[in-house]
C-alpha cells in the first residue's frame, strides 16, 4: 500500500501548479485508523454485551422505547411494527427487520430463560419457524424487563444523546438482577466473540448475597450456589464438575448437554423411548430430519422409526427395531450421531465497564453487577434526597403560610405583585409553643432571615383554598416529619458502606421473591447427571441378523431382497440390463467389490437398498469411476486370502482383511499402469493356480510361487505374445481342475501333467471342451 502513497505524492508534488493536500496521509495509516474505528464500533455497539445489565445497545433501545410507549406488563399490547418503527426512528437507525428479529427473540421462551418481551401472536417456535410479520404481532414488556429498568426516572444511570441529538437514551439499564448470566448472550465482533449460557436467577442472587457477605469468596465457592447453566429448554448437563469449575474460573470452556428421555412401556415387552426435552438452540424439525436420515441410511439399524407427537411440550417418540434392543445403547448411539447431545461453549467476553472487552470469570461478572447496583443505589439515594429537600422547602413555606394566614391572604388579595411581596415580607417562622408544643426549626437555610424563597412563594400561590383547613396543616406537619426521618436514613446510607450493601441485599431478596425458584417458571429446568459411558458398539452388533439375497446387475444396480431366493427366480431389471451377481448373504455381512481400477470397496449389507424396485447404482454408494467396471462382488470372510490379477497377467495373493475400506473412496490394492485393468479376483483355496489367457493357453503352477502382499503390482502369472489374462483360479491338484463345458456339464481334468509348469510360463492349449469364453465359470 505504501507504493500507492508514493506514486500519489510524487504525482501531486512534482507539478508546481498542484500543491499537496494538507490532510494527506499514508494509505496504510488511513485504512488502519478507519478499520480500527469500525472494529471498536462493532465491539462496543453491536456484538458484546455490557457486564452491568447484560444488554447490547439494540436490546436496550427496544426495551426503553417500549417503556416510553408505556407498554407495561399489565397494560395493553401494541403492534410490533409500531415498536420497531419507534426504535428505528428514535434510537437505532438500522433495518427494521433486524430490530424486529431482536425483539422477537426477547419474546421466545425457548431462546430466553426470562423473556423480556411479552408477545401476542406468532413469534416463532422451537421447530425453527420464523415469527410472523411485524404487522401481525403485538407486544408489551414483561415484569422482568420492568425490573431491569426500575430507577430510570430517578437518575439511576447516565443518559446520552441519541444518534441525531434530538432525544436521550440510557447508556446502561439499572438492572435489578444479573441479566447477563440470567439470559445469556452471544455475538461475534471483529477479532473476538462471546457466548454465555442462561442461568437461574434464584441461584445467581444466592451467589450475589454470598459475595456481598464474603467479598473475598473463592470462585469454587460460588459453584455451591451456581452449579451450572439453566437452559430454557431444559436438558441434562453431563459435563464433569471439574471442567465446569475450570470454565467458570477462566471464563472459557464448554458444557455437554443432552436431551432428556424416558422409557415408555407399551405392554407385552414392547417399549419406546420418549424424548421430552431437547438441547438448547437445537431446532426440533432439523433434529428429526437428521435422525430420519440416519434411519434411512441404516447408520443406526437398531432404530426403526421416529415420530413427532409434540404439542405445547416436546414429545419425540423413538421406536426400536426390536424389543431386545438395549435402550442405553440406542440412546448412546443417537447421542454420538445426532444433536440429541451438543456442546455449548462458554466464552464470557464482555464489556466489563461499558468500554473495555475482557474475558471474565464468574466472580468478576457478579462483582461487576454488584458494583453497578451500588452505583445505582447511590445515585437513586442522592436523587431522592434532592426531591426530599425540595419538598421540605415547599412544606416550610406552606407551614409559614398557615402561621401567617391572614397576612398571606391580605397580600394575595391586594398586592399587585403578590409573589414578590411574599418573598420580601419578614415572616414569623416559629409556631407558638402553646399551639404545638414543639418549636419548628427550618431544616433548610432561607434566602434571608424570615424570608420565603421563590419556590416557597410559588407553592403558596398555587395552594388551593380547600387546603386552608386545620386538618391540612396537621397533614403537612406529619409529612414533614416523615420526610425528615427518611432523609436521615438516606444520610446514614450514603455515609456507610455496610448500610449500602444491606440495602442492596434487601433489594436482591425482593427480586428473588418475584423471579426466584418459588415464582412461576422460576424453578431450575436443566438437570445434572454423570454421563453413562456406553461402549462403542460396532455396527454389526446393532444389526438384527436376517438372510438376504444381494442382486447386482451388469450395469451396477444393486439391491437386497429378503430371504435366500433361488438363482432361477425371475428378477426384473432395467431395459438393456441383466443380472450378473446373485449372492446369498446376511444383514450382518460386509460385501467386497473389486473394481477394474484395482481398488476394493466395502459395502454394508444392511445398508443396501431394498428389493422392491430396481435398486440403486452402486456408484452412488462408493466412488467407483464410471469408466471402471465391476470385476467381482462377494462376501468378506475373515482370514480368507484372495488372488488378484490384472489383464496383463500380473498378480499376487492378498489377505481379505487387508482390503477392507473404511471410506467410500475405497482402498487401492492392485497397482495398474497405462490402459491395463484388473481382471481377476477369486478366493484362494488349494495349492495350485490355473491361468488361462485370451489365446486359450492354460498354465498350472504351484500357489507358493506367488507372493503375499497388501498392495502392489505383483508378479507375472503367465506370459503372452498376444492378448492377456482371461481368467485364473486356485484348486487342489489332487482334486483336479473343474470347469463347465459349452453344454453346461461339469468336467474335471485330473491329469494336468501336460499343463504343469513354472510361474510366468506360456502354457499349452486348453483341453478339448474348455469353455469358449476362456473362463472357468460363467
């Protein structure tokens, strides 16, 4: 970037007619400064919540705008379009869709532990459906939101101008409870992020009270009050307690959260699993879709079906394949393969003082909240004292008027400027002892001895005639005495730290009474349990063993029919296709497919498509190239050895266990060069190998002349002048070589001395009656 600046400066400074711009600066510095400004704006005004009230600016502005609209928790609802419009026009000049989405989330009881907006209409659901348009829904504040804003009218927090300077908005809310932890938060800023789970208010206040009593409390002690998150959708936390303690101590970590489930007996030994709570922020519809895909792909063969019977509550029914299935094994498998178990990360990166981002521990976040509550208490107390002083000043003037009632009436009646006259008059400021028994001494200094202040004079002029009765004077005296007593209490509070913390503790107890465990919806929803370690059961162990017949056509369409059918059974294939492989297998078997590219592919018999249709192309299940044909398809048997060979006549022996592939890409076993393709794969049984070439020459040699390898090109089996290898097989020499003649009759040649030789020999012409296709079997 610096060279751009150099060119720019050279182009401008070399010309004497053009002077350099006085604000010119390097491009790198200009971009850096502007990007830093953008990053700070994103961090402070969008992504990270304030540790004091747990709010981002958009949420704070939504609640404040609803308060200005007087949408109290006991009042009427207003259209959401009106609310989002006011927020956008007065405080948050961004898109109304983003504002409405933020407001809708505050009303979703499955996303927010203590909803701050009371919604009327469709505000979305746990399935992941979006809220209705803002013109269709209505909203108002909840009691929890009102508790967060209690004290805004008493100078509890600072206000700042809105974006155009026409109005003011609170920089932070007073927050009667630690909303940051109660409702959690999430956000992504520039170079940092935050993710905080919801917690239980009752437990948070308990920890705050302990922190007030013991400011030096250890982080681990707070876990006696806050054992972990409390998600609005419930669930079961199965994280190790030591990991939870470390996460809260450092501000970073994660929690394993599982769905809550139970076994429902159906009678006659039948049962089903019912999921009653799903993990936080998991969409129920996507969860069901994922589990249905697992069933269809037969990745969890012990699960037969899933049904959604949810109404207002969550009820997912899981049907096992058999009543003999272990429920713990079934759920353990689902926990590993679906979102019935998730990890919720903890990253308590917050604005600790409203400006500085910091990853805080649990104790630091609670301490920031308590310090904020103390500041709110002091500001409200000073505001109340100012109001009391003003009222006492007014009461002093009114009592003076009662002591000098005739003179006050005379001035008001005959004087041209009664206000000035009242302020200039020297009044008797003491009531006679005989009348009241107690001397009244003004609690505030007057502007002059015996004179009324402007405020007092204005209050006397605004006094109603009906207030001149004797009873009203007694009421004023009683009110003055009560305010004096309250003022003395406020003075004690402002001077004593202990009194301040006692008042904060008392306010927290009142909040706990309103939103704690005994309130509606305040009880803990998320439970804690130790994760039952279920052994990783192999797929074969979960499959019920049943006989099947695997059918694969020449074009590579494969299917599995129930039971063992006869090879003579008439089967339908697509036009231009015909059957090639028919294998009697079981659902627990694995099939090995050997391609012309020299790769082995593994197919699970239980995952093959059913036999109702034509099946599916095998190339959709494994990555077999279109230009490579299928050489062989057979059942894998442990301990068996295979003979593999290419069309060029090279081959070797490989253990069947070595060719099993773990992925759909297969496993390369026979290395090929140029246009050569694999042509032979057969099971090794016997002590000799018989090879026949495309030139119809047959060669028999001892099996031990072939090497046993896991991968490679192999060695030459038979030498050819023209053509290549047509077929090969292994057999016992004493049993003779068996093949089928053109008439379909089985023939056995026991005297093979004419064809016996060494490996890589040319061989001799095959005996009379050998199949014309030069293959030992069809």
